[in-house]
């Protein structure tokens, strides 16, 4: 099992945010991402640190952000860390105590919520996790790279895992230099090894089914369409033709994964681009109507209402704050 030998390798980071877009942009995700959620009275924080073989991250926000992004090639686990709230991770409701392992070649999606949210993330090389779990439990407990996995974590193991994550976050915020000590990093790595193995050993799991895998493939096609045609309000007929599935199948996949229809899902892409354009525009030379039209919105009254419901402010207010 490999260890980080350099004291500088921990790279502990802790940042606070009052803008959900900045919060989402700082998430340890690759590829595309977007934000849908209210922006007023927002506060959040993100911590990340290399702890031995693990990349540990912890996020907390007063409002749950919606986001999507690539996880990358490492084995990643996401744990919902606040009791009483439920996030939607991909197509599954994930209450407190749920541990989610997304596939490494797909996009992670988390839907927004008006409630506070907190999560703990652990990332480790698949081969290292195989070695660790085999040594500690006598079995290879590393999940398949190709299948999303939902696990209900036993209470004692969950509490210990969240406690260790909270402790690392406090160290990263207040005394980050301590996390650069090789001995402390190694000790924390050992606790994470043991606790993650306990969480995986004997936990009830819900693996992907063939139907879920097909729906994930459909959503990847829909994502690709949104990226390729960011300024075109495509019709449902066009989307069915481009994804190669019928209306019912497309609606089912979109509602399962995004909790909205496919047309509304792609509209979210365009809304985000309008907001970015308004944020970067010169208010003296750009109008809301021009920015909306550039991305296919022609009913300005309806556009303003949807924009406000999505971002918590009118597009004219976004433009007034533009640089």
C-alpha cells in the first residue's frame, strides 16, 4: 500500500463561500458542472486534503447546490453527513448515513435542495482499496469501477467516519500545518482504512441494474447534446431522434436522474449560460433581452420568472451587478 512520504503532499485547503457558483466551481470534480439554486443568503465551505492514500473532502452549505461533474479514475465514496435531510444522488434518494460510490466513467449528479447539506468524500486508488480491504477483512470489498453502488452504513462505523472527516476539516481550517506532518497523516490514514472497511463489510447495498445502466447511458447522450447545442432550444422530437429512444424512455431517464423532463433539463444548461453572460457583460452595452435571445429564450416574461425561480433574483439584478 502506497503512502505519501512528503510532508508537503497533504496540501490541506479550506475555503468559505457566499456564492453557490463559486462553491460548485471549487468542488473536486472534473469535466462540466452547473449550478441551479437560489443565491441569496448563501454560505458554504469546502475542505480538501491528501491523507496518506486518501483524498479527503468535506463540504457544507446552507442550501444544497445542484451540480454535475466527472468523478475521475479513482474509487470515490460520498457520504451524506447531516441527519434529517436527503439529497438526490443521481437517481437515488440518499438520506443521512448513505454512502454512494459513482461509476468512474460517468457523471456524478446531485440535485439541489432548500435545506442545509453536508457531505464527506473519500477518494482512493482502486488497487489500494482492494489491498486494504483484503488485509483487514480477508475479502476484497472494493466495488466495481463500472457500477454505481448505494450502501447503508452501520451506525457506529458511520459516526466514526464522519467524526474523522470533521476532525480533518477542523485541522485544515485552523491548523493546516499539522496535516503536513507525515506521522499524523499516516495515523489518520490508518483510521480511514479501518473505518471505510467497516462501512463496506456486511453493509446492505443496492447495485446498479441493467435498466439503471441504460438510463445512465441515455443521460450521457443528453449531457453531450446540451454541451454541443448550448444556445438551441431543442424540441422533444429532436431529443428523441438525437438520443435514439422514444419519448417515454427519455422522460423516464430524465426524471429518474434529474427530477425533471428532458427539455427542462437542457434548459438548465442554457439558463446557466445566460447567467454567466449577464455576469460578464457590460450593463451599458448589453440588455437582458439580448442575452436571453442569444440562448434561445424569446418569451422574456416567462424567461424572467424561470430565471428568478432558479437563481433567486431577476436577470436584470444579475446584470446590474455585472463587472
